[in-house]
């Protein structure tokens, strides 16, 4: 899937017009639009890889996120506390896995296409709630990155906010009490499978899954300094290489 396929039925010109106007908007899609981008088996494989990763799985808890890792481990710098994570998932906690732009060849192609379209750097964050009404972040904003959000499985309930002029510049997240003080609800959105949401930087938002388990792609992308190199997402066909020499 390339960027132009991702945003159908909109065209790239139509998307860019809203993008340049810093609009938050939704593109409705067929419920099966994204279901071949990832499998539950691929997610399970990454979740169970407890020691070979750059950024460990993070549990969404108390309105934020938290690592559960053990550092005093032979052979590796640290490893996830998988028994603790298993219990937390069973107790309705959602989780985040960052740096997943190479989880499979389809995802790699999509993220690379987004980078080429905007001449930005992009990543993939997987947000997963394995049970109904899983834990979620407090209202927060992301800066400096833009966000494309894909509803892959299940539904999510979004609240988008405007913020008051008296909100401190350095504040990125707000408790429910602070939310009343600084934010005004702009819109409520229910995303269904196949839907895409675009949010410009600095947009306060809050997400919940009230109806069913969900799998969501959050794709942050922004302009980076020229000193940084593009990630090499070349797919390595290991099985083909191996089997060709049997």
C-alpha cells in the first residue's frame, strides 16, 4: 500500500490542501481497507520478543505510559517483565510498541511511501487494547510531529480539543481536572475499521475504546535535520535465500 492508496477516495492534492491548512480531518474507508497490513500473529511475535529490541513495549497506565523491564539479566542489557505485562493486559491495560516500521514488508513499504510523499521522516507506533475499555492516555498533544492514525481493527472514540491562551507552553499532557481548566471540546469522533484520521502538530486529543478491542496505527512524521539518514527498510527474504541453498 502506498500513500495514494492509503488516502483514497481523497486525492493527494485534496489531502495536501487540508494538510497545509492545518485541519484535523477523517477519511472514511471500507472496513477491510487496512486488515492485511498486519496480523495478530506478527503482533504476538513482537510482544513475546522480550530482549531483542531498541524500545521495549510500554503499558498505558495512570494516564501515561510505563516500561516494565529487568536490567539485572545475563546476556542482554535488559529484558521485559513478561509475566507482569501478561497480567496487566488481562486487567484491561492497553499498550504501545514504537519503532515498528519494519514489522513486515507491507508496513515498511507504506511508511517509506509516506516519507517520500512529504520528504519527512516517519515511524509506526502500534497502539493496542486487547480488551474492551482499555486504559488510555490523558488528554495530550504531540509536537513537532504530524500524525496519521489508521483504525485497523475495532473502534476508537476520540475527543479533539482547542486549548485556552493561558495554557503553559511547556505542558504536553493534562489531568482530567486540568482538562476542564485549559481545554474546550472541539469535536468527538468514532473511528471504525478502515478509517484514517489526520492531526496536525499541537492538537490536544484523548482516545478510548469503549466498544471492543482495537489495533491502531499511529504514524508520526515530521521534517528532520539533513544530518539524519533515511532508514533502510529493505526487505530481506530470508526463507527464499535459505531454501534456495537446500
